[in-house]
C-alpha cells in the first residue's frame, strides 16, 4: 500500500517497530525497506548505518544488503534488487515513500527508543557510493509539502524538548536554484543536438534537447551549475545518463553498461571538466574494485 495510511498522520509516535507494523506504516519488523522490486512503500531510519544523514527536508538513505550482521561491516557489494530496486522504481515513477524514523536517529540519544512517522517523501536521486571498500546504494529523499514533517525541524524540536513542528507547508527547502541561462547556453552551443547519439528532436515549437548535469546538483553530490558541468542530451540519453546506464571515460568514449556506444561529441569552445565525468563514472559503477574478496557473508536486513 503506497501513500498515506488513514488514521496515522505525520508526527504519529509508535512505541516500537511492532506498533508501526500493526498500523500499516512500515510492514516489516526488522528490514529497513518494506517493498519489492516493483516498488518500495516505506523505509525506516534506524541505528547502524552511519551514511544515513538528515539535512533540513532531505534524507540521504543507504540501501540494504552486503553487510555482516555480526560486525556491521560490509563484506559485499549491494545490488539493485528487492527493496533497493523498488526505491529506484519509485524514483522513476515519482511515487511517494513513507518514512519512519527511530527517535535516537533524530536526537542522537541512544536511549530514545520510540519511532516517529515523518510522512511522505519522494526519491529525488540515487547513485552508488562506497562503504568499507564495497559498493552501497545511496538514495536522496525529499519531504513532500502538506504530507510530511521536515526531519531537520523534528530533530531540533526533540533535542530541545519542544512540541513537534506542524506539517510542512512551504515549497522545497533544499531545491538548488538553477540558472536557466546556463542550460540554454549548452543547448545553443550544440544546436539542440545530443552529444551522445547526435539526435536532434523536432517539435512544432522548434528543436528540443535537455541540459544534463554531470555531477548532480544538491546533497550529497554538490555539483556546480556551470557550463563545464553540463552536457546537451536528448531525453533518452539524458534518462540513461542520470540512471547510470551511460558513462564517459577519460578519452571521451561513451559506454552503456560497460559496452562502447559512441564517442562524446565536444566542441572546442565547450571546456568540459573531466573531474565531473570521473565523478559521474564513480557513482555509476555498481561493482567495487576489490579482487578475490570473500563475499559469502551478507545481510539482507538493515
């Protein structure tokens, strides 16, 4: 069941995971992700994943798997499967995810053992990161106006012993402002022609292309909104590039899931910053560089 659960508005407090399960907020007692490869309906922020982070209305959330349940360390790469694949699917469909958080995650006090339902969030980004030299999935979720509390404000209120803040009523707090002139400049430079497949789409209003940021804007990537960090792409290549199917190597060769696809067309006056392409390639690689490592001990629960 996706979306809100009647009778349990954002700010509802639960004594434990069982109570949240019985209410239908997070329908699993142990796992941090409740969902399948077709879609994830909810996540739970709990102790243990140091990469999980809250900044105002944004949550950076680590996927499941590859973790030794005894030591807490990663012993294998995570995979796009089950709930991880479900979060990617939610990102593609723009489907909201319920977020439940252990109070200790919000306050930093281990003794705070209850759980707070924060409301509905959208997955705005996903990429690959690294933990203990193994690949992990990182998802960015953003609070939905009218349907959620702002996690950062909840944390402050709990630490100060105040009442929980009201439902979020404003537009996106952490939306990175984009300069439309910068986006227009890269599209003009290439005459709305894709730098990868060389397609120029034509509509009744003229030709069409999209400006794609190489190093993504916003948390946790913090890419700049400058020409050196932009490509002019058709919608298909843009979707594949943002979805980590396409990467570009240091020689300007474009690969689709590791197979050569094309040479990136770059005009001399377009001074691309190769470090941004390197960064994009790094967050798009799903396998760690460790060779001969033993990856037999894995945990499928967070």
